[in-house]
C-alpha cells in the first residue's frame, strides 16, 4: 500500500510516494514528464545497490536512460562534483526536457536539484531518496545547493521536484549510523510542531532503531506531512520555514568546524537540538524537564548529545564565528531556532554571553542522558 | 530627462531607467532594497572608469559598499570567476539582504545575476549596464548564467533584477567595436517585431555609429520596450521569448567554435542574423530583397555579414554539431529563429541540407553588402 503526501505549491505542487519496492516499479514513474532521455545521478555507494533497478523501471518511459556516478560524501558537495553532472548532460546531448533522477541521500539530492535548476536555466527532476534523512527532510521542499568552503549550502536554488519517491526498502541497506542520523531530522518535528509525534517517537524508538518498516513508514509520512505543511505556507523561507532548521545553527557550525564529512549532518543536528534546547531554557522558554526529555530521545536514537570541541583555545568563539555565516544571520546577528514551549518554535537572537555559556556546558561536560 | 520602461512580471516587476548621468546620482537608487551592505561587481576595464562614482552614489543608502573586480571578457564567464563573487560575499559577511550591483557589460551582468540567484538561494540585485549590448538586451529580462566549455550560457537561472539603470554617458568610453556589437542586438528587434523601427535604424545608423545621444536614447528605449513586451508574455521562454534569439543559433556556434572572446557576441549575432535570413529565404518565408536589406544594415553597423570558417575539412558539419547543443534544440533537432515575413519571427526546424547550403554560401563567398 502506497502512502501519498501532497506538497501544495500551486503550479509547483507534487506528490511524495511512500512504500516498499517503489523504485523498481515502472508504474511509479508513469506520470513523470516525457522526454527523449533521462539521467540518473547517484553516488558510488548507492549506484551499485539500486541504479540497475531504477534504470529498468525508467526504461519503458524514456528511450535513453543514462547514469552518472558521483563520489559519495558531504566533502564532495561542491562545484567540482556538480560540474560532473553538467558534463554528463552535455556529452549525452541533453536538452531542456531531459529529466534528472536523484538516486541517493541528501548530498545527491541537493546537487542534482541544483544541477536541474541551473542546467539550461531549469530542467525537470525527480527525487528518489535512499536514506532516512533525505526521505524525511532534504528531498522535500525544494532546497537545493552546494557548500562554499566557508559555509554549508551557501550556493543553491529553491527548485521543486516533479515527484519524490520514498522506497522504504532502501533502509535495508542503510548503515546504522546513517539511520540514526536520519532520526535526528525525524525527532526535530516533535519539539517544533507536534508533541504527540514526540510521544510516539519515545514509544517507538526501539522499533525505529531496529528498522521496523511499519514504524519507519509512519515516521516518514508524519515527517513529510509536517514539512509539507510548513513549506506550503512559506516556500522561500521568508519566515516560518526557518523553524525546520531547529538544531541546525549549532549543527552546521560543528559540521563546518570539524570539516565536512567528519560528523554526519544528522549527528550535528542531534547535538545541535540539545544545545538549542539548553539555550531555550536559559531564555526561559522551556523548563529543564523538557531539555532532559529531548536529550534522552536524541541519545536513544544513537546520536551525540554533546557538541564537538572546535578550538582548544576559544571553542565558544569559534562556534560564534562559524554561526555568524549561517544563512539566517542578519547584519552579523545570529538568529537561533528555539523552542518556545513544547511543540512550538520561534526564531530569535540571543545574547552572546548566554550562547557561550551553552557551548561551554554542552561541549565540555559529560552530559547525562 | 529620464525615460522609464516597465517590465511587467507581477511581483517580479521592475523599471528600466534610461538617461545620461544616472549612475553617479544617489537619487537613482533611492528605491533599492535596504540592507547593511551592498557589493558592486565589475571588471578590470569598467571598474577604473565608473566604480568610484557608483560607490559614492550608493554610500548614502548602504552603511558598507564593497567592490569585487573580475577579469574582463567572455573567456572568463565561468565558474572560477563566479566563485570570486561568492568568496567576496562570504569574506564580507554578506547576508540574505545584501544587494549586488552589476556594473559592466553582459558578462558582468549575467554572472552577477546568477551569483545573486544562487547566493543563499537568492539575494536582490541591480543591473547597471555600461555597454549598448547589455542596455538593450542582456540586462533586461532576467536571463543569467555562465558558459559550459561545450556551450554558451548553459548553466544559469531566470532571476529578475530589482532595477536596471541605463546611463547613456557610459557610451562615451565604449570602444567602437563594442558599440557595433551592441547595434546587432538593436537591429534584431526590427525584423522580429517592428519594421518601422528597422526603417528608423536605416535612417539613423550614421548618428548611432557616431555616438549621438538622442539617437542612442531612442534605440535603447525602443529595444527595451520590445523586449519588455516579449518577456512579460513569456518570462521563462516556454515559446515566444525564443524569437529574441534571432541570429543567435548561428552566432553562438561561431562564438563557441572560434573560442569564446575571439568574436564578440554581437559580431556573432550580426553574421548569424544574415545566415538566419538566408535560411528564411530558402524556406520561402522572405524574399531576396529583405535579405539584402538586412545584410546592408548589419554591414553599416560595422558588423561582419559572413560567418567564420570553423573547420577547414567540414565547416558546415562543425556548425551543425555546435548548434545541436543550442538550448532551443529538442531531441537533437536544431530549432532556428527565422523571419516569417518582415517584422515577424517563427521558431522551427530546417532540413540539414538547406542549413549546410546556407553555411557554405555565407562562410565561403565574399558576400556583397
């Protein structure tokens, strides 16, 4: 049985399909735009597992189905790798109707989306996310892009896919560390929007960690529903959409400060959510019990609850420096996504002294989960 | 007296201002978006002439006005140069409100626009075109981008500026060859849309070539009006907008085949319009007198009326190979912008044999103007 979640964005609306076995079925792609060729973009980890199945499923729809394989990992989310997609398109004689299929995790999806947004100023693309993180977050909502050496996702476009295909069977080949990283983006939807979902996650965390399909199907669907609701109200992040970045301001600083790829994105978000919750508490927005509860859930998902030490001399200073480059910053002031009472997020600034206190606490001590 | 042409695109509408002395006046920029900083992007030819004036005019509006200077020329319209804009933005601590000002010709405008479209997934930008070509064509309508080694403008975005400032005084420093190149894009508006404008151009060509401001003001305004009309009906080139590429299919092949920067874009368009007119005649769409008339006007503008030899063995084959990479091509078939009776353009395919005949004629013979 296939679950469908609709992203409602006027003439840029599209469905998210959620079920087992989807990517290998030709029917899944029956309503994709027609073209004389399709290009599958994948990486050297995922392509050997699923590219042949996807090629076979697309063959009835496109006279020519080509494949380009990128190196795996956040460290390759840059122009050099992106150029590999453009080169493949040019060498295959692609045109304005050529459809790109992103087969992989968030890095593949973000780069394929930006390539689709930019090639000939825009060709259609489809997301086929193969990690939990990309199914519940990055493949939905149209944020695409690459990293700048000084900041994550600094260069990109808002560009919506035609379709998102979440095949739950891809979790069978997902390493435990990646499953945990994906759970960080699932967990975030509770504190920012739906405490009943947080209750459910607390009850079902053992099943999720064990790879139970029924539990994972619900986690993916509910995450996509909440994201769809937020994105349909604020596609280009004028305001509301920023709440989806709960945990990301601290998390991005960890990722950038450690060097992309050392911490997984979801790991940074895990620790970052705990830090953002601590900051929320210090601003009087939530109580200590809420912070303890969130920290425990993050830990049970197999995620770090402490930040990395980025600088042995002035760790907090290094965090602040990196966070000032965050895209939410305005005129040098860092804007944090904080929890304004359980189930509700707010975007606001915070005094540097308080932020330093949180960083010192969350990075130095062995925090009890 | 300032002429104003409006580009009507709903919430992406903006004015084009046309007059002498505009870029040095603070008033010109009074309605630009507010921000804590602005970044002027220029090149090493234009910056020494006008950057200080523009900086002074922007100073009352922005606490900080920075400048980044790119190397001049089509050969630098690539990712490496674009990266220089992103680096400047990151090093200056730019945020989502930072406004980019493109000060230069089409290359600077296209790259600055793509940088603005992509930086943090979109920041505002203003076009201050300093060449005739960019004032009448490239700065208007929101096409931005960079070249791929295998094709011109293959990577980019549709992204509209907030304002276009056409300062006629910049023509005082424009080399004669660049003025002629700009006239190619002025001339094209006659055959595709307005034969009365073609009559006017035939009468005023001596004044235009001599740099007469009154004549140039009219040429800029009428060109912008026609372009505004076409773009407002078809922003993303679903169909109609392609007629603005009259002469560009052959022209782009010449530019790419010779190596970017050897022929100016306008020179390629000049010869390309003659070749497209010859093809139109062979398809029975216009008579020989029209082709002669257009060729004569192109020649009087100081532009080439013959194509370059791109391959001594198989020149027509090389043209066809390059033209198949054109963005208008579909499933490998080249789609030409042709003249379907004076003042009306049409986009259609043509038999290879006929295209080869035109290339052989237009590149081999010394055609009489």
